[in-house]
C-alpha cells in the first residue's frame, strides 16, 4: 500500500514476479518441497555397534545385575531359610550340574520343540478361522462369543480332559496348546480386520479384488498390525498352556521338559531346581520375543512409515 502527494492510497501488488515478496514466497515453497522430498527419501542407516550395545544390551544387563545383587542381599540378610530362598550360586550350581550331565539343552529343546510345533498348528488353524469369523456375519455371530470365552478360559482347565481323551502323550500336549492359542490368533486377526478403513476394501473391489484375492492382497496386509499382536499373544498362550500341561501330566514317555523339571524340583523340595526351571522358562519366552516377534514388528512398522530408527 503506497500513498501519493494528494493523499490517495494506491494498492501495489507486491507479489508480482521479480518483487522481493515473490522471491521470498518462492523460496519458502521450494524449502517446503525439499523438506517433503527429504521425508520421502529417509534412509535408515546401520546403527553403530557401540550405540547398539549402549541402548539395547547394557540396560537389560544392568537390570539383571541389580536383581542378582538384591537377591544376594536378601540371602545374606537371612530373610528366609536356605531351603526356601537359595542363593544365586546355588542356582548356578544347578545350571553347571545340568550342563555337565548333558541334560540342560534336553530340558529346553523338549519344551521349545513342542511349543513351536503347537504354535505353528495354532497359526494354521487360527488364521483361516479368524478370517472366516471376520468376513462372514453369520459365523461371527455364532462363533465370535465362543472364541472370546475360550480365550479367557485358563489353559490348565484343558489338561484333565485332554489326558482322558488322548492319554499321556505328545498329542495331549498339542491339544492343550491349540485350545489355548487358537482363540488368541483368531481374535487378533478379527481385531486387525475390524480396524481396516472401509475405503481400502471399496478400492480393492473397484480394482477387481474379490474373494481370496481380496483376502490376500487387501485384507491380510491391512490387518497385519492387529494380526501380529494376536500372534504374540497366541505364542504366550501356547507357552503357558504347554507349561501347565507339563507340570500336571508327567510320564517317562513324555521326556523331561521345563514344566517337568519344575515339578521335579517341587517334589524333591529343591528350590534351586525350581528357580532353575523358572529362569529357563523366562529365558525361552524372552528369546522367542527378541529373535522372532520383535524383528517382525519392527519390519511391519518400518514398512508403514511408523518407525525410522529403533
């Protein structure tokens, strides 16, 4: 806005090409476009080994060291008799003895092989079941509440009928795992499908994706986060169901897994053996999460632009 000698205000277009304001606006627009391009072309670099050790390895090591220190202090303070609260060295002696006898990995492998096999069977059954429940209204109305009820039922409740039906064998173990894990896998997939934006489904149908093609290319990829959460919960139920079955159902034909090891420690009144079994059960659960589910989760989140570095 400019003023003449006669007091008349004259509006001047300062955004004309070549004016300073126009140049500034163009610079701002170019900067915005460059920023958006930079966001689209973010490159995920490899994290240095030292940073990985400091951020991911050091914290759990410090936490474990603190737990061991507090545990040893409680032993020194004699808050409980030795037969109720063994020292860390006593538990380590159990580990060393099992290692020298060659039975340590047998305990772990017996349970891990059963747990993984049962989980894979639950995955093969729960995935199509969840897809059917989520996509067919009649099936959902009929089976949906049953799946939710089964998911809330303690896995240990299935051990007595499974023993009566199938006997003391691996089939009984797998049956208990399936009854505990299938509802979690199916409900996880149902939850993921329910969160799919309707626009995705309409766009897929417009492009000709119907039936199995829609399930493969539209529904399953879009429901992947919820499905992955269901898989993690399904593994947790598989592992807990297996431990319950191994503790209750013991037989020489079944071998000695971690659950049987825990029960043997109780029978022998050996708290060091009980603690050893508990630590091994916990160790397997953490290892499966770190080696399988955490990398899958990071890959899914990174593929959707929700995770750059972690």
